C-alpha cells in the first residue's frame, strides 16, 4: 500500500467516525423542553426607571461659572433607580428581583428575564413593579386569574408607552 492510499483511508475513517458521532448526538439524548402537564410563565422586561434625584434649576451665577457649551438652565442627575419586580403565583412569591440600571453612568434601562415553570391549570398571577426609589410601595401592580393549558407560555412584560404591566 502506498503512503498516499493510507492517508486517504485514514481520512475516510476519520470522517466516518465524525459522521457517526454527529448522528448519535442528533438523536440522543432526547431533549424534553417541558413536562407534558407544565406551562411556563416568562418574566421578560426591559424598562428605564425614574431618575434617582430631582432636577435642580441653576442660578445665573452658577451658569456664568460654566463654559458656554455647558450652560443648561437645569441640572439633572443621570443615574436611574433600580427596578424591583415581584411575581406571585397562587399567593406564593415565585420570584423577586432587583435590577440595576445598565450603562456606565447607570442611566440605561434595567433588564429582567426569568422563566417560571408551573402546572397547567388556573392560577392567580400577581405582578408588582417599582421603578422609583423616591417613593414607597410599588408603582405598578397587576393581579389576574389566568388559565394555562399544557405547553402554554405566558409572557409578563411592561409597556413603557402606556405605563402598565401586560400579560400576553
């Protein structure tokens, strides 16, 4: 046998072994996304919370000390409040999270994602969201009774335009 023929046979055997490994792992182990009697509640929201502090009106003396390109009549902090979210399922706290604002100056939106598996059937869902550290209690609440069928996905989101929690 020539050296070139040995290389070809070796290469064919290597490719056959690789194809066999890919074939085995494409069918095994069997992946089950969700148990047959389960549903999913997904908390998936991105929201820009309120500013941490109040805007301050600058006096004419303060404005005169600033360079011309920095002379804005009011000075507002950039940092945003942390976002607090709680989700109750059937009166039991299923998830609580405090998310900090994104960005170098903590001035971007906070993002929260959580997947909660529940039994299919009727559930009482309560969602509370706080986006202002300067107030007490939660700023937005929603409580609703929902019937989830097996393999259904309920998404909890926040509509920033309408300022309300949504269930889809």
